[in-house]
C-alpha cells in the first residue's frame, strides 16, 4: 500500500508532465475577439453588501439578533411551571463545545452491535457544569430535522465535501474513520467507479435501505430494523472488496454530498424515519482503522438525539 | 504580476491585455491541461478564461489579486469544458497491452501514471482543481481556498478526498502484480 508521502511524490511528479505552452493560435483567437467583446464595467455599488457593510450597522444587527434569540429562548424555555419546557433546537445551531452531562453510552459489543432502542426523544440535555470530562456535541441539520451527536474526544469535527460536515477520528491520513449525517434521494446503482448515472428511490427509509443492500459489487448485511434516537431505522452494512484493476472506489451517491467507499471499507448506514423525514447516518471504517473506532462509532449513534 | 498592466487592461487597453495574456497564457493553459487531462479541452478552457478575464477585468477591485482571480475564472472555464467531456468521454481506460511491464522491484512509473490518470479522471473538477493548485502550483491550501472562493476546511477536505482516491488508484495497481509474484 502506498504511503501518503509516496502518493504525494508520485502525484507531484505526474503533474509535472504535460503541456506548458499555450499555442499561439489560441492567443491569436482571443486577441482577435477583443474588439467584439465588450468589457463589463464595475457597478458603483458593491456586488455583495456583506463584506463592506458598515461595522456599526453590522454590530447593531448582531445585537438585535441576540435580543431576538434571547426573547425566543425565554418564550420557549422560560416558563416557570415547566409548561412548554420541551426544548426544540433551532435551525441555527452550530457545532458547539458543550460541557453537557450526558449519560455515557453503552459500550459496543462487537461488529454486529447496533444502536439499541432508546426512549423517544427527550428534551435537550440541560446545560450546566459537569464534573465529568466535557462531552462534545455536534449538531447536524437535515431539512427540518436537527440531529445531535455526542462524540468522544478522540473524534473531531471537520469540514467535508458533504457541505453538512462530518466527524472524523483523529489519526493518520488518509483513511480516517468518519461519521456523518446526510440525506439521500438518489443512488448510483452501479457504484463501481465514478457516478455514471443515478436513480431515484422510494421515499421511505426501508426503500432506501433495500436499495443500498442491493447495490452490486459490495457485500451487504441487513437491512435490520432497529431504533435510533427513538425513531424507527434500518441498518445496512456495506463492505467493499479489495481494489482491483476494474474498481478502486464505489460511489454510492453523487452530487454535492458525494459518498464513496474505498477498498476494504466497512460502511454502516442507518436510515432513520423521523416523522416522515429520511435521515441517513453513515459510519465508515477501514481495514487499518484502530479497533476501538468501531465501538466509538456505535456509541455515537447510540448518543443521537433527533428533533423533527 | 505587473499591476500597472492590469490597471491599463482594466481600462480597455488591448495592448496591455495582450501583454498580460502572453504573460499568463502558458500558466493558465498548463493548469487547465492538468485539470482536464485533454489538450483540446484545455485550449478551449484557456481561451474562454482569457476572454472572461478581459470581459470582467474592470470588476477586479484589487489588481494585485489578478493571479488568484484569473485562476478562479480558469477553473470556472474548466467546469464548463469538463461538462462537455462527460457527454462524449464516459470513461477512458487503457488496455493492458498498452502498459509497460512491471519491473523487478514491483514498481513501474508508467503504470503508476496510467493508474493516476484513471484515478484522476474519476475525480470531480472541484477536487482536481484543488490537487492541481496545491501540488502543481505549490499554492498553500489557504490560498487555494481563497482562489477558488471556498472555505479553507473545504479545500483541505477536497484535497484529502482526492488524494485518498488517487492513493486507492495506485493501490489498485499494486495488488495484482503482487499476487502474480506469489504464484
């Protein structure tokens, strides 16, 4: 298996090869077209207002937003008799470091472990001081559904090509175990290689689970019905084979949140039906991943709270 | 980059723009070729990009940022050309007979390159652009992000995924010969 440095070296060397000179004909064509290509004059106002917004106005808007947020918070959570105390996360939640006293998740028992059924979604954990190690909460938003995941400190939040972000286990590149939440409406029915077309699938969680389990070229386990965050879900595990000359990646779905499997990858997917909203949770693990990563992923899935 | 030349071109000076185009043309073309992996498409993309540079130059607020801005327009042109190639080049594959034999030490530069070519073609233009800007132009990732107008984390992530894909492509090549050796 190539090392990162070796891959980088080979890629860099490979990129050195190739044309370096623009044919004169191209330049000639461009210059000949200049007289008939009018320039777009800059407008007197900025194209985007935000970067040049007056700082005082910006601060004022920010202060107003805080006041509105506090007011809404008081309305939702401030009822002294507890009525209306059910906390509904707002769509503006960001990844936060929250010293939240969360119950420790049940330890995983092995590769077949699945998130155990849990109680229906409870109110959000009450913020407050904790004498335990600070738990870290990552919030994902899928449509109107808010998903809260508590991660161990061995995991971190990263940006990702899935614009939704993901959790990633700290460790060496490039095959880091991941966990992310997304939505999937189309599947690449021939996952070997790059996407060459995709098909829409039925609208239920079970439809997607069945379609995933039927993808060719991958070994599938499930779907198995279970409960995640208090909602019915279907778990499917997909395992990719070793790389071959024919296939070295298996793309499950394309688009902005493209997702593909590397060789010898184990991808557990939980498709959750949150009051009719289909949410997909994905946990990737690789042949050389540390063994505890699997259990950590299971714990994270068990920690999930869902708010439709 | 000569900012005076940029400023003059911004004000419609065609001669200044011609000098500018000569100065940056080779570099833009080289980047386009490495992103698109096709000489004809790269020429079209470079041509489009140069015309877009001319057209939009008056809107460039800071002439000192011309380089980054021109790469951004080039990458946009590559998107356009890349979409064309999808329609008529579904998946280019090299036949086994085209490859050079594996050398005794198990390595082959040619095979590596074939595998990279194949692996690279499976990447989106987004991912290719990050790889080329970072590994070919030696741009630090924060500058890559700035050039492409994406968050730094996204640039990092795209590079990570792209390199993972390329590594997988290289590994795919490494396995069959190893099995043959064992037999």
